[in-house]
C-alpha cells in the first residue's frame, strides 16, 4: 500500500471577524496579486512618462522610465524605446541609487576612443538601430543590485512636418509590461492659435477612448493619456499590457496670412503656407520598372496603385506611362490630357501591365525626361503648370547604361533643374543610395516602398502628397546685409497642405525686425509681396513662458541646418562634401545632437562580474553589438547614429552553421555547409575594398563511425585587405598580423587594443576579437574552447560580420552575397517530421524551396552557451538560396 502525505493549509478567520475585516483582507490579497503582476523577470517598471512640449512646431520630448529590482539577486534592466527617424537624440542619462551616469555626445572618432577605454574595463554602452518604417530603436541595459532603483531619461527633438493640412507627432508606445504609473502628456503652444487638435492610438479600444484627454484654446493645446493598471490589461485578470502601438497627435494652426515670422534672441523662423490658392495643373510622367523581379505581388500592387491614382487625376492634368524592362515601352508618344476617355484607355493599359526582361533604368528615365522636355518646348502642356517625374523600381540597372554615376550625370544634365524627380524604391533589392542621390540632385526626394500587403497604399499615399501643387519656383528672399546662415529658401514646388520653413541668424544679434520678399508662380498669375515682423510682436505672442523650452528658435535653426547639410552631403563629392561634413559636425557638437557624424557614449557602472549568482543573461565580457557602433562609417542612411548596429548581420559558427539576418522580415535564414576537413571556403570577397575572408575547416580528433556526416568547424580564418597589404590569420591558438613583410603575433591569453593606420584590433582575453580594416566592414571572431581531454571535439572559431553595408555592391562569397538585401516569402506552413519544427515553402530568388523552422546559435554575447536564433533552415547545403552550388566556393588556400 502506498503512503500519501496530505498537506493541508488552513486559513483561520476568527469568528468575531467583522465584514470590514473580510473586505480589507480581500483587498490586501488583490493588492498583492496586482503587485505581482507588475514584476517581470524580477523587474518592476513603476513609472513611465512621455513628456512632450511643442513650441511653434518644434518638439522637445523627454521619456523617463523608473524601475526597481524586486528580486534577491542582481538583474539586468532594459530601457527600450522607439523614436521617429526624423528626430535627433540630445541627451540620455541613467541614475542608479542616486548616482547619475550621463551620456556625452562627441565626434565619432573621439567617442570611439572613449568607448574602447570603457571596453577595456568591461563596461558596455547602448545602441540605436532601425526599427520599422518610421522609427529607430534605442536600447540600453544595466545590471543593478537587488532592491536597487534605476531611472532612465532620454531626450530627443524634432521639427514637426505639415502634411495634408496637419502637423503630426508620432509616439511609439510599448512598455512590454504593466506599469503602475504610466502617462503621456503633450503640451502645444502655437502663437498663431490652434484650430484643431486630435489624438488617437492604434491600441486605443472603446474602453480606453475616454482616457485620451484633449483640449485646446487659442494658442494652447493639451493631450494626456493616463490609464490605470486595470485599464492597461488585455483582459480582466491578464498580466499582458494592451499598450502596444502608435500614439499620434495631429493639429493645425490659424492662418490669417500666408506667413508667420518669429524673432527671438538674434534668430528667426519663417513659416510659409498660403491657403485658398487655385491648384496648378500638373504634368506627370510615371516611369515603371517591369523587369522580372517585379513579378507577382509587386506588379499586382503597382497596377492597383496606378488605378487608384488615375481616379484622382484631374481633367486639367497631363500624364503618360513609360515602362522599362530590357526594352522601354511607352503608352503614348507624348503627354496627353486627362479626359474621361483618355483615363478609361489608361485604365485598360494599366490592367495589362506585366513583367518582362531585365532592368534598363537609364533607358526608361531618359525617355521620360525627353518626353517632358519636348512637351514644354512644343507648348503641349500649359505654361502655368507643375511638371513631375515619378519613377518606381525594385532593382538595379543591368541593361544599357548601368553605371549609376553615369546615369546620375545624364539625368541631371537632361532635367537642368526644371522639375523635380521623385524616386520610389520598391523593396530591399534597390540601390537606395543611388536613387536618393539622383532625386536630391534634381530637387526631389526618394522614398522606400516596403514590400508588405499595404504597398499599393504606400504608393498612392506618396502620390497624394505631390498631387496638388499650388505654386512653382517659390523664393523667400531676405536682406543679404542683415542675415547670415540661412537655411534653404528656394523651392521648386509648394504643395497643398504642406508648409515651407526657413530659419536664419541675424548678423546683428540686437536686430529686432525683419522684412521678407515672397515670390512664386501660381495657376493664374505670379505671387509677389513682402511680409514684416518685429521681435516685440513675438515677445507678446510668447508671454506664456511655461510653454517655452530654452532658445527654441535657435535650436530649430540648428536642427533644420544640420538636416539640410546632411541631405546635401548625400550627393556631394570631394571638397564640397568635406566642407558640408565639417559644418554639420560643428553644429551637431555645439547643440548636442546625435547625428551620423557624432556618437553618444554612455559608460555604465562596472558590470557585476565578481558577484555570485549570474543574472538571467551572462554579464561577463563585452556586448559585441555595441562595439561596432564606433567602427561605423559616417556614410549611414540613418538620420542619426548613436551606437548603431548594421541593418543586418551574417555569421558562420558551429559545424558550420550560417545565419543570415533579414531585419525587414524580423526573421532569419540559416543553412549548413557539409564539406571535408581541410577544405578552404571563400566567405567574403570584395574586389572594390580589397577585403577577402576565407576559412579552413577542421574535423573532430577522430572520425565518429556512427555519424553519417563528420562534424567540421572552422579551425583557421584568413582576413586580408590587398589594398593595404594586410593579412590576419586566426587560429584557436594565436592571432598573427602581417603588414607587408612585418609580422606581429598574439595569443588568446592577451588582452589587446591595437590601433594603427587603417587597422583596429581588440582582443578580449579567451573570448573574442573585433577587427576593422580600412574603410571596410568589421568582424568579430569568437573563440570556442572545449575540454582539452575531450575524445572527439577540438577548439574552433566563429565569424560574425558587422557593418556589411560598408562593403561594395560587388561583394560575394558564401556570406558576402547576403550583404545585399534579400527578400523571401513563406507559404504553406505545415507539420514536419519533428512536431516542434514545422516545414514550409519558401519563395526566394525565384526558387521554391522546402524549409524547416528551427534554431541556430548566436555566440556573440555568450560564447559558451549561445543564444537560440529562430530561423528558416534551407536544406542541402543552401541549394536554391546561395548562388550556384557550395563547391563553387572552395578555394585553394587562405590567401
């Protein structure tokens, strides 16, 4: 007979207990349960506030998060927020138990040296990376003792843009857990007066609608959102937070005149947004890529968008379509008027658009420019009209003239500044830098169209922004003898619902008045007048001082100037680029903006390496991701760079496992290469930068007779830069640098930070090394050490590439080919042979592959155990994913 121990827990309530006692007791239990709901992994975020102050469109935002370690051992606390891509970080600090650790903004090279000094002490920093279409993610973490408190405070600023008649402030809300005291507060002050104010959130349910408070009166507006704990829950007893999405504030101002001039402390800002003007007729050339890569959903979404656009074209407009694959096709020989009959014919044409051939981008865009030039020269379009070229492509030119610099030169010469060029890059296979440079050189802009289900809406949304031109050739002229450091003051088009902003600095700081001359060409006649303002009027408008932060007009001027200098820098070369860089850097440092030219260093208290009881994630050594932020080039697409990791990374580790990160999918692809010991594989080969990386495979100490395939690993890596005559050989025993005929050697027992011309090498004792050579990518090599008496396994290496965007478009190799963006589609997910690992069909590179959902290890932060990375596993040595077959990548030697 089995013996059972029955344990009963009896709660005794005295017979004389009153009903008040019972209610209080129940409340106490409920309170304890609620308190438990607030703690996730031992950390409670007990306060989070997003405080925004907007003064004359310029927003100053402070995000504060307060957390406490409720555990009995030290824990890692994360501060993880998403910011608008158009914003500049201006300050960050951490306060731990009353001690503040501030961030400092420095020139990138200076910041790099400070960071490396912190790294040598085992300290780490935060990072910023791209996240979604509108945002970049700021992440920093710190380990704190049990019962300790930490306060994170991040400040960023941005100039709110006006689109479709409203200014928009975008706030990403995602605390990831219930927060006892959560609040969003937005205060707006507009001297012109506020006409409308609205606030909405993608996560706002009917129950939360009444919690969004918004009021405005005359010049002031106020929005607040402060949900209780119960209101944050996804259901009555849930511990998950409903706060996950976008919170958007929109407003507009009164306009009794087209202009609003403000003067404060020697600086001015001029807002120009005329209303009630007749719309100009427009002449639009749509240049559409129909190459084979556009097949399937992309061309279907393009057709859908063009049909919607045709519904919005006005009868006074002129238009035409040009299609380019290997050949160039036009709908009509010239622009034609948008009569109902012509629009019906155009719809039939659009429905029949299909893909063919390769990408003759040069032929397509030059045909469009020539057609528009001929229409103006032949007076086929109205003299008072606005001409626009919109080009959509998803690939890179590979037929006809394919050199992008030649294309840029031809396009610029043909357009001659007469009309703007708007380039839309569909997906991630485009050379976006080329499209952006070409657009900016021709008074337009580039926009990425994300290959999602709403791509048609994205295309239509862009067209809507430019579909209603009101003025052309707008010039805002200021007295040259009074103004210096003026921002851009001439604009090809002014569109309905937008706003032109110009700022400048007075030569005489004591000057208190300004006259501006405004010129532009409208639908019926020329616009020409003068406007005036004095500082006294501005002072009267700004008597409500509690709404004003610092010298806001001066900071607005600095923000706008830096933004425009960085934009000019994209298309500049030589001395011009150096001068623009120097000017933007000086302003970034002076006004403490984190831009592509500066970095913020946040050194934290020493990690708790000497403490027993490691926290949830290993805290020894260095967070590899943060190292590369100081190795980044200045040429980065982000509007600012703090400690930005690359847009994607690739790695090879283990026996050997390849991991390809695909950030636009928030996913990864992985594959193995099975080859014999002694084989040398070409991993990276860039003929432009001269960088090559090869790896030699080793096997187990003795063959495992039970294994169908022998385990192999990388036992030797060779990294070379032929332009620098520099070679690095790495084995699990030693690291050798050969510079010309000179050799320098280190062992993994060394802790080294080496900097010489064109080379940065950091060796973290018995863990990893970080290498940067010339202007190319950076690499992390992880050392895997096994028990020396292990009967089978031996020490081996793993390779992780960082900053792959710094290598050229011609880069190839087993890893290098994936430095270019890759897109894929997953269909028909179904159970596989392993119940925990479903199979699916992957469409990639026009191939249909059977793939399996699984995990591979990322050893960058934990060389011993690794972190599981979910990925889609491509079988058979990556067949169908890699170019060619894996044996094509076998080379004769390391160098």
